[in-house]
């Protein structure tokens, strides 16, 4: 009887550790943990269409992650999405005419922002706005335009 009770306690301990481990992994994978540090500066950009871009999406230059999306809001006066990005301070020499484009990564369609440095002598700093942007390409819209053009071509023949 004593041995059975001890076995139940050990099984309970292992079950608790296993569940705690799964919760920790789910928390880390789901990007709910907030890792934006004090070593960042914020810049913003306005897009006509952000597609499936979400907060915590990576910001990259030449494939190197240099920051992440902090927040996304909608400006009702200009009818555009406003994206606030936190860039790491070690990348503080980005020209002020840097452009931002929304790209899709991989088969799952996760979106990220790619920056392309310009040639200006002044640099982006805290509170700057990136003026040159390219919105996300919406696959449904591209397919619709292609089908419409095919139908129009057939009608002319």
C-alpha cells in the first residue's frame, strides 16, 4: 500500500513537470512572450494594405532580423494602416530614405517587413517615419486580375 502511494506521488510530479514544460513551449512558440528590449528605437510606416502582417513580425535587411513590428493601427484620416516598428539600436545608420516592403515568407504565408536602405546622408532616428512603402501583395487580387485579363483577351478574339 505504501509503495503504491509513493508511485502515485512520483507519477503526479512527472505529469506536473510535463504539463508545465508544454505550457512553457506553447508560450514561447506562440510569440506571446514580449522580448522588445530597451535597446531599440521606434519608427513608423504607412501602408495601403498590410495583408496578414501581425505584431511581432520580423523586420529584416538582407535577410538579417534587425527588429520587429510593435503595433498596427488604422489611420481613419488617410485610410492607411500605420505600422510601428522597434529596430535594434545597433542598426542606427539606416538612411532616412530607406524603403519598407511587406513580403511573404515560406509556404505558410507568414509576413514580414523588409527594409531597403537608401542613399541619404541623414539617418532614421526615434520617431522617424519611413515614407517609401510597398504594400503586401494579395494573392487573391492578383489571381482575380489575371483571370479578368484572360477573359477580356478571349472576348476580343
